C-alpha cells in the first residue's frame, strides 16, 4: 500500500500498488540517496550545490515534463498518466467503476464515468476497423461470366448485378 495525500481535501488515503511499482520506488530511493522518512515526500528534488533534498513541487514536475517532451518531441502531461491509468483500470473486468472512483479520488461517480467515453470511442474504432477488414476481404475481382451465357442476359435476369 502507498499513502497518498489528496489534492483538494489534503486527506490521507492508502492505495494498493503493483509489485513493480515498489521495485521502481526502491530504484528511485537508491538514486536519491537512500530510504526516506515516513513523513517525507516520496518525490523529491536534489539541490546539487547543497546536496539537500526538497519536496518535488508541481511546477518542478511540470518542468521535468517540459524537458522530456522537448527531448522526445512529445506533449505528455501529468494528467495523461492519470488518464492512462484510469483507462487501464476500467478495462480490467475484475475492477468496478466504484473501485476506480476510489483510486482516482473522485467524489462523484459521474466524474469517473467520463473515462468510459474514451473506452466507447476506442470500441467504435475497433468495430469500424473490423467491418472495414471484412469489406476488404469481400472485395474480390468479379467472377467472369461462364462461356455460353450472354452477359447482357444475365444483367437483366439478375437485376444488373454482375
């Protein structure tokens, strides 16, 4: 479990995390110089001149994203990571909408349901691609008329279908 402090209410909440998350946290702690205290912020900046650690502010993290985006030619934001997490959680049939609401810290279930619209858009795109691929499979060259049959007679008989 990881303790988070909610943005609006400043309420503390314990949330589950994957085993991989704890591995990455351990590697991060090694990079910043060891284990942090129970009341310390997890994400920290290091003043290289003084060697002092300070809580990573919102603006400092945005600056990190700006530098990375310039280097990669992308336009990712912190909210994009949250959005991706929400979509992945909602795709998991073992989790309910209320589970995801709790993890995201939404007071209103309708706020969490907004993420379902993204899933609907993806569903529509997948179904559209499915039908397009089936149409491509059906678009075979016309079958030649067997010898002995007049193509004009067949067109009249079959209503113009060739």
